[in-house]
C-alpha cells in the first residue's frame, strides 16, 4: 500500500513540474502582430465604407 502511495505522489509531482515548466515557457514566448497595413480584411472594410 505504501508503494502505491509513493508512486502516485511521484507521478503527481512530475505532472505538476511539467505543467509549471510548460506554463512558464508559454508566458516567455514573444508574440508578434502583423502590421495593420498588411491586413487585407481592414482594407476591404474601408473600401465598403467608402462605397456607402
């Protein structure tokens, strides 16, 4: 019974560490945004506004 308890605690610790590592890597990732000039949807919306 103690071996099952120890193994399950070790598994929980490993999963927790992996979750923390993954989350910290996700927050450190630098996201980029395309400039507005290159967005074709905005130019389509402006064209539709100008036609009205």
